[in-house]
C-alpha cells in the first residue's frame, strides 16, 4: 500500500495486468453478482436527469425494472447502486447481437444522447474505491470471471492502472494520476 494525497492505494493495481476480453467473458461483470453497480450520490441525480435520453437505448426488461424500482436503489449495505432485472443483470445492460453485455448508458453516451459515460465504479473496474472518513481506499477487485482479462492483460503487458487510466483521472484528477505513474516507475513490476 502507498499513499497519494488522501488515497491509500494497493500496489496490486501496479503489479497485476488487465485488459477486458469481452469475447471471452461476454460482459459477465454486468450480469453476474448479487448487487447493482455502486453509485456515488451525485450519480443518482444524473441517472434521474438523463433517464428519458437513455431509455431508447435500453431493453424492455431494463426499462420495466427502472420504472418499478427507480433509476437507482439503496443496496443492502445502505449504499446507492443500479437496479437489477430479476436480481440478475444491471437494468442498464443491453446485449449486442453476439450476446455480449454492454452498458446502455455508455451506448447513449457514444451516440451523443448524453454527456455522461457511465457510473465511475463501472468505468474503474477492476479497481474498486471505498470512502473512509480520512481517506479513500483504491484496491484491485479480483473476480474469477475476469480471468480472461488478466490473461489478455498479461499477454499485452498492460498493468491495471494503465488500463483504467481514463477512469482514474476522472475519479482523482490528472495530478493524482501523474503521481501514481511516478510510483509505478519505482515498482519493479511496472
């Protein structure tokens, strides 16, 4: 672990490689698990504001779940998250013709319908953050469904922190990321 500003960062994001391999996993992270995607409180307002613009990009099942549960829900842990369809996939998931799960929010963004890409937690994955009173923890979340992403990352020699660079800058800023790169230079794996 090391500190950058008010963050405590796991060295695992420097030492492990990762590149999403959607052809192998089919976007399983958006479908598997018991909870929706974690949301910052400010993101809950965004989801409500952009829903009408995003709705045309969503599946009927997702629309039904959102309209019944709301654009966001409070999880069992008391934190905000995206609603689920039948306690399974995220309500914002859409599927490509080859059954790869994709983010309907991101599809709307890419089509120019919104200016918001997707929840930062999704953008950061496999990095997870947790807010504490004095600092933010920045950790690597290991999940066996991402084994193909780890293998591809290793093959391409792309460390996690490089793979999620845009998301880390979005969350913490360019200066923070530049400091992370300096730490990585001193890490023998990087």
